[in-house]
């Protein structure tokens, strides 16, 4: 048996290739939309991708299951659990629909589906046995049911997709999943679907795998034996669900478009940017400092080199409207791949960074000491745009907390000329929000350099 691990740092998302060296067959679990890494790995190892599956209908990225099956001729294995609202719309006569306890062979490797509803109603885990040398399972691919150090959140259907009344039943299902996992052998390896930074759970560990025995000892989900207490713990403190999650659920249910059908955006003349703004969303992908010193007013700065680029874009993109970019031509393929991973397929065109020449717009970058002096002088709002859990842990005294995804809808509470210092953890999310506020017509906006990290290093006061 051969196991390959793949990780998308932008989405904190893991996928896997399991191959049988004896027969040359391979299974891919939870593939991302860019299938190149799986094809290359299979070729290197002398394998044929013959089976493709996924643990559930994903909410945080566009699944590559359909793409990979189309490219390789592999057979799809998809969950048929959950109610009618969570059936795969693109399953055809060749698709194997899975139920609890179903199993199949990939060469000498036995794969068994375990229905683990909670994160989503149709969720499955996959138990793997290498029958060539063992008659007991080796490990579990746990998707978004069990992570290293925590478990999958049960509230996404309600928070992101607006399906009211689903988070508490989901939490109770997760409790029963944990009771089921407690009965399985401690030696089982755990291969989860996400790592630290994913919004599919809280407090996820950064290591790529674990064992069930270790999780039983140290994962807080295994320490709570009362169901009601477990539900309260699980629902408390979950991170804000990015707005694009609802779109991902829909896309992955009906079936994503194949990448070959998507057009390549054209480079646009610089003069055209003034015709597009302010109606169109134009994302300037340059670093914070470059945008702060000079940019086209009305564009939004989301630096493409940051790990969370796609998540941040997903907070603000309108899937029904075209998107435009400011980016270097050589960087465009990687940026497009990152955007298409969350279903942003309608990038109409792009401008190169020289489009900003002649524009005088800037966003002042304040050092912690300069920001403190302005705050002491009064009349200034310090806007903390971090997540709720970050704010609760520690914040600057007097800061107004509005998570970054909620700022556009709540900005009307400020006067257009109100002086606002935007602050986050390290200075990037605050820059995004500062550019959004400028786009909405706010004129007196500045950004706290290095965010609360810089404030802390300067020895300035903080409170919990």
C-alpha cells in the first residue's frame, strides 16, 4: 500500500492518494479542483487512478472529484446518506452511491464507509485495510468529522447556507460519532481533511496526522461525556463562516464546471479601469505596502501572496458578477488557480500593476505609537476586524470589534468623514478592510502597522 498526502495551504485542506503497488490501482480521497498533483504523483509511482471519492459535499472549496474522474476515467464513489437535500446532482449510472458499512476494493486495499453525520448530514469516514498483509484496518480518513485536536463544526448549514435549526442536531450527531470512534482501536491512524487555519472547525492542530488513541487522550471532544455539555462546548466559539461557503455547497452538489470550459482572462488597457469603477469589483493583489503608498481609488487590496488569499476574496466576491484583477502577468496562473479553488470562475480581465501610475490615492500606515497618540487625542474609532475568538482572547482597550466579513454591511453606522484606524492581527486583514471602506466612500481611513502583534511588541496596553 502506498499513501500520498497533498495539502493546499490557502485552504488548509488535505487530500490523499492511496495506491496498491501490486495491481497499480489508486484511489484519491477529497481531491482539490486542481488535479495536476494527483496525476503527477500517480505517474511517478506507476499507478492508475481508478477510484475517486470524497467524505462529504464540501463547503470551503470546489471539489475536484468530477474533474479527476473526467480526466482519468476513474469511477466515482459518493455518499448517498442524508436527506434528499444533500444528494449529488451529478451522480450518473456509473457512480457508486455509498451507505454506512459499504465497502470496495482498490487492488488489495479494502475501503469501508462509515456514516458520520454532524458536520454535514451525508458525511462519511473511510476505514482502510491493507489486506495483502493484515486483516485489521490501518487507519481512518476522517474528513471533517475528526481533526487533530478537535472535531468538525456542525453549524455551517445554518451559519453559511441559512438552513435554520440544523446546528444543534448536527452537534448531537457529532457527539454520537465520538462515542462510535471511542469503540475503535487506539492504534488506528487518523488522516483528517483539514489543518490549522481552516474555518471548518475551531482550534485545529497543525500536524498532518494523528492516532485515534492520541485523540482519545488529548482531543477535548473525547473528554466530555455529557451530551448537552458537549453540544454547548462544540457550538461555542466557532469561527465566522466565510460568506462563500454557501456557494461552495451549491456548486459541489450540482457539479462544478470542468476547468477546460473556463475562459482565460485578457489583459485590459489601463484606461478601462476608470470605466469599470466603482461598479465592478477590482482586486489589487499587490502587497500591503505597495497598495498603501499608491493605488486606484475603488480597488480592494487582497495580497495574493498571503495564505488566506482565497478565503478573504470569498468574503466579498459576488458570484453573479464578473471580477477583475490587478496582478503581474506571470503571477496570473497561480492566482486564477487559487480563485477557481473557491469557484471564482468569472474573472473577466486583469490589469498589470502599472495601471496605478498617475493615481495619488494612499492609505496611511500608522505605527503603534502614532496610533496611540491619535486615540488619546480622542474622536477616533479603532476598528478591530479580527475573528471573535481572537478579540475575546486579547484586544486593545476601547477597540470596536466588527469581524472583517461584516464590515461592508455595517459601515453605514460611521459618518463618511469619521476618522477610523483599522486593526487586525498583523496588518493585512485591516488593510483589506481599509481599502473596502475607501471604496465605500470613507475618506479618513488609516491602517495600524503590524496590527495587535506590533502593538504588543511595543509594550502598549492590552486587555482580555
